[in-house]
C-alpha cells in the first residue's frame, strides 16, 4: 500500500520550475493586490465595528496564500500535507459580518491567483471586484431606508398606553412597529420597545419631550437601530 501511494503521488507530481524572479513577482503582486483589497475595505466600511487588525489580516492572508500556493505548486503530496496541517488548526475568532467573510474570500482568491503566477488575471480580478464594491457603495444597493430608531419607554400598567401614546405618535412619527412589551417592577410598569421613523422636519428632542408628558418621570430613550455593515 505505501508503494502504491508513492507511485500515485509521483504520477500526479508536475514540474516545479520556480525561479527567484517568479517568486518575487508573485509576492509583489500579492502585496500590491492585498493592499488594494484592504484599502477598498477601509474606504467602503460603514458602522461602528471597524477593526484595524482585520485590515492588516487581509493583506497578510493574500501574501500567505500566495506563498503557500507557490510552495505547493502542482505537487499532490505537498497538497495533502498542507490539508493535514490545516486540519489541526482551530479558528476561534468568529467573523461577525458576512461582508467581512466576502473580503476574506476575495483575499484568498487574489493570493491563489498570484501564487499560480497569473499576474495579469489577478490584477484584472482585483480591479474588477474593487470597481464593483465601490459601485455598490455609491448606489447604496441593498440598504434599507435610513432613519429607523429604537424607542424604549415605560408607562404605568394601569393606563391605556396605546390610547394615550397615539396622539404623540400621530404627530411625530411617519411609521412605527412595536417590537416587544413586557411588565417590569413587579407588574407596575409596561416597558415598550418600538421601531420608529420620524416625520420630515420633526426632531428627536420635541418628540421625547412630548412622550415625557405622557410617561411622567419614567425613562424614555430613542437610539439608532443596531448598526449594519453595508457595502
């Protein structure tokens, strides 16, 4: 069996003609394209979860994948060795945003292209995807209408909160959707959570002031909805 595996690996092994010039050109291409990938991510990122280390990781992933691809070449035995080595690695850092995962795959693809010495194709791929990402960001494709806020308030559970809040909502809100209602303080208060969108030319301060006239001394807050990383 070992002899059979050796012969099988030998039959799949192709020539590895890698010169120092090829090596330097591939790595230079990986570095340059990795910088482009990271810069596109940095310029088009939105939200509060921006991570400088992730920008650096995009460059490193591109270079490392390029180097590994150069080393493996078309050697089947090396490819199996690499798979075995990676199988013992456990990645514990979860990728929070699907957008970040897309950029990681982009960096891996660029690194593989550079490692296979398809320099022109890799550059074309990098430029094309960069243009696509900037176009999506400029058009705002996939993003919802802005202005959605989260309203949290508490009101006496003995009161008809829907009836008492309705005039205030009608005056200030373009639309609303109740997310949750719960009893707090041993059932003395309702805690209400809404997704709301203010009408044009209506400001948050006046809206909160009107709500406090209804809720009394109970807390009222209006915050931005959870940030999303749009392209």
